[in-house]
């Protein structure tokens, strides 16, 4: 028991260290990229030199890289992800608003992958070395090697664009007044393509 707890503590400490390295590395890569957030904002909205200077000061971009990194890490420690330039809202609020749909997608894809993968594994394992065992093993490896975005594009082209059986995007039909089971069915139909794209590659 003590050995397991020690191993768990080591894994947690290692995970925190790796996460810190990733955060710092991401920050430095963004700093090395040409331009900054103000440049991107001004391109889409317009503004003069005075506006650019004001925004850089307001967003702390006129400070040194070390100071900005320290402020960034301190803000992350307090779950302060900053302000979204696109939505003009706190980033945390934007994430929380979309979190339920994200969880619904991930749970559904995991359930599909685990359920169908287990069933196919049992079916293939009933006759080791048989044609169906080899076929399913090769098929699962092939799906695993396929990039998720490419599989998603193929599914969209075939089932949404060509056959027009399924909707292309969104969590439900826009401007729909459906409620109850009708709304649940509408959401389920919209989930078929993204859940398939995510679930099949992990069979």
C-alpha cells in the first residue's frame, strides 16, 4: 500500500513538472512568433497608434518577457485564463459555457469506443487466429493510424454532403423549438458524425 502511494505521489509530481514545462514552452513559442495579441486584434477591428499603445499597456504586453511569464503562471494558478479578444468575455466563462457539450461528446465517443471495441474484441478472441480475428485486428490498427480530423472530413463528405443523411455541424438544429425527447433525438443525430470520428479510431 505504501509503495503504491509513493508511486502515485511520484507520478503526480512528475505530471505537474511536465505540465509546467508544457505551459512555459507554449508561452515561449507564442512570444517567439511574429506579432502579438494586439496586432491580431487591430487587424480585425482597426485602430491607430494610440489605441495600439493603450491596449499593449492594458494587456501587459509592454512589460518584460520574464514579468509576463510570472504574471501568466500566477494567473493560471488562480484559474484566471484572461480575457477573450474574440468574445470580449473571460475565457473561463467561454470554456464553462461549452464544457457540457464537450463532455457529452467525449463521454459518448468513449462509450462507443469501449462498448464496440469490447464486443468486437470478444468476437475476434473467440477464435484466435481465424479470418475474422485477423480482419478485425488489422481493421482496428488501420483505424488507429487514421488521423481523427481526416476521418471526420471523410464522414462529413460522405454522409452529410453527398448522401445528406446527417447534419454537418452544431449540437442541435439552429432556431429549433424542439423540447424533451424530440430535442434529445435531434442532439443525438447531430452527435453521430463527431462521435463516430472520435470513437472509431480508438476501437
